[in-house]
């Protein structure tokens, strides 16, 4: 899921007419994605998986909440 969202984000070209809301969304999405990726890369401890899973779930909810109707 994270890879699919990341690929979708990367294919979007910055548009100078993007609203501040769009810019804020993209910034928060990118920050969350990087944080999750860092947690996955640095975690050799399986007990951290629930925290990582929760972070991914929160990101998915954020995307759904901010998607077009």
C-alpha cells in the first residue's frame, strides 16, 4: 500500500496553482511516508510492528479523508 501511494505521489507534478491545502496535504503525506519508511528500515524488533502498522493505517485514513468525493 505504501509503495502504491508513494508512486502515485511521485507521478504528480508540482502545479503552481495548487492551493495551500493541496501543498499541506502533500507535505504531510510525504513526511508521514518518510517516517514510516525510516521506522521499517531501522526496526529489527518485531514488537515494533504494531506501531508501524498503526502509522500506515493512520496514513491511509488521512488519504481517504482528504480524497475527492
